[in-house]
């Protein structure tokens, strides 16, 4: 995960407002929905008519999200659980379909990240990143695909510029996001003769609690980090949510097997 040189102003555009009714009658299961990109995406899709199934480990964040969606007249079901556990992934998909009747969009958004010198990464940190960033998307896709085949639905994974370029001090994180990219491409090939679409969005730095609390180890060589710090600051969660809504909607019907950069030019050169 890379961090930009400066945050964007609070008054900056956030990708345009919701398109009323674009997801009417659709059901979206979104992970990491209690905060950041996941929360912004849940609010965006609910505003466009989707019934949202929100999964996260943060109960308080889920409760406030539920209040906000409900107050706006939207439909939402929340579930507290860790995507790092296969049983939880299977149970979440089953509850979503049972309570909301179908599944049209799977958004694998939950993620964890930190920076460390390679030799300082603990096994616990390594296992946690792979559990949340790789195991979760894999097992959720595995559980969701049979239902998505019934609805001609689609999957949108959140990858990262760190999966597309070498990023010093985030070796384990970059490995997980590279895996997400290959999950996206390979599953897209496996489902190529169906109507299910599989894509990934690869943001750069996004101004969320994940980036604001991002751990930077002592003794880093700033010159090595410069290539993925960028020149345009960080995106806002709403920017990525707006892009997600486009990709997951019928407007994105021509997009399949794509890794779509939304990184303010980090991987342009």
C-alpha cells in the first residue's frame, strides 16, 4: 500500500453523485464495509438502489453504517466476522442469499497493511495479511460463484498499485495484492464462457484510517519509497466507491478480467 505526498482537499469532487436506480433489485455483499473504501462503497451502492450485505469485524462501524443506510431509506444487513476464516466466508454468503434472496455483486474490499523491513516481519503479521487479503477473497469467491452464475453477477476485488510494482518495505503486502490480481485474472478466464464478470480495482494511496495509521518502520530509505509516493496526493474513499459502482453496474458490462488502476498516475511511468 502506498501513501501519497498529501491529502486531497475536503472540497474536492468524489466522482459524481449516485445514479438513482442503477442497482435497483440487486444485492451486493461487501467486505470491509465498516470503514474506508468498504463503507463508502456500501453507501454508494445503497444510494443507487442495491440491498447491501455488509461484512466486517468492527461491530460499532457496522452499526453506524446500518443507521446511515436505513435513515436514507436503503436496505442493509450487517454481519460481524473475519474474512480470514473460510467458515465465516461460506456462512456470510449463505446468510446474504438467505436473507436478501440473491447475490449480484461480490466486493472483496477488506484489507490489512503495514510496512516493515523484510527481516522484521513476524509470522503473525505475515499470516494475518495473507488471511485477510488473499484467503478471504478466495473463499468468498468460491462460495459466491454458484450464486453469481444464477444472476449473471460480478466480482470486484480491491487490489493495489503495490500488486503492480515493486514497493520497498511492504514485501508481504505487495505479495498479497499480487495474488489478488492473479485471482482476478485466473477466475476471469475460468468464467470466460459464462456471463459472470470478474475485475479488480488497483488504487494508490487512499485517505482512510488504514493509511492515516500506517506503520512506517525506522531506518527506511526515503529514496526507495519515492516512486510510489506520487505527485497528486491521495484519493478519497468516495472516488474508489464511484469507480466500483461503475465497474459493478451494467455500465461496466464490457469490462472483464481487467486490473483497473485508480492510483493518480503512480503506475503510469
